[in-house]
C-alpha cells in the first residue's frame, strides 16, 4: 500500500491532500485474465458513502502504473472526490476481444470483470451516472470503443491522443497480434475504427439533454501528434452526423508532457456529466 500525504507548511503543517493509492492483483471471473490494477481513493474515503469512479487506461507498451508514476493524476481523486482506477492493458491488447488470441479478451475484462470487481470491493455508485472512462493513445481508443459498445456503463468518455483509426498503422503497435494481418482481416480492422461506429450513438447524441440517453464525448489531441489526422476526420464525421461532442486541439505531441498537462481537463469534463 502506498499512502501519500501532502502537506502545506506554513506556521503549522496543514493537510492539503491525503489520497491513498493501492495496487493489487485480481483474476477476472469471465475472462480468467489475472492482472494488477492500481486504485486511488480520495481523502476521507469511507464505506458509508457512494463514490463515482473514473477508469483511466494506459497506452501501448504501458501498464497499470504509468498514470500514477508519470503524472499528478492522484491529486484529482481528492479534487473531485472520486475513485480512480488504472487497469493493466497487457502492453498492447488495444482493449479489444481478440479473435486471433483467445487469451486476450480485454474489452470484456474491462467492461465486465473489472467493473464488477471494483463495485464489489469499494463503495461505489454502481449506476451509469457514477462511472466515466478515459485513456491515452491505445487507451484513448479503448475508452471510446468500450463506451460506445457498452452504452449502459458510462456517463461520459474522453480520448486523449487517441488512436481512433489504426488502419494506417497496420504494421505497428502489435496490432496484427490482436486483429490479424490487415490484408487478410480488413473487415475486422474496418469494424473497430471509431468513425465506423458513430451510428451507434448518433441518435442519442443529437439531443444532448441532461438525463437523456446520450454519451458525452471529448477528443483531446496535440496538433503535432501522429494521430491528428484521424482525430480530425472523426471530428468532421461527428459534425456531419450532428453528434454533439467536445473537440480540442492544443500545442503538443504524443508524449507524457502533453498527457500530464491535459488530464485535469478530462476530469473536469467527465465529472460535469456524472452524478453530483
């Protein structure tokens, strides 16, 4: 267990934050995937209160500890009084259920095994209004893919530097291990591109009324990111389909400096669409 106490030293030492971060291993009941997960509890966490939960996914080649090691994300648990969950995506699973590798069923692992585990272990708001999901790069894709395909699970979603359409990168990022070769599995590759899944959310998102059956979406990417063109194309497609969303381009590239800078904006967006 890691317990981090932050203090503000004036004449006396006044507590500023006291989030608690734990990492433990659990085995999924449905997938049998056994992986570590890092969970940050807000200051003053108590079983008598129901907490909203934000799931934050890492990128390709990363693991469950990336966000807590490389950013200040833990402070956001205190700021927004939420539980933060950082699962492990097995280096390059792309958070998909693979037809190629039956041991790599990470969409089900996140959407079923992990959510049920967190709800059983912690005092959470177990409704859709109490959950949100985000992630960077591979994790940004995973967050969008899971939220769109499991519409009853999350109140809002954001993708940071997200690989929203990986077809131009078919020879990279271990994608063929999950999807098979592009040449032989083009239909599968096409089916997972976020731009080809917008029809699943278009009808609900045109209303964009509080309490309506909508999925609030935010896309956030640096102008010099190698995924920029795919994000711009997705943004334009969403505008054409009248899908309400937040789209942000900022100075930056595909790196931790950018992700550490923008994660607070994701939490501001996500929590604004969650239960108070």
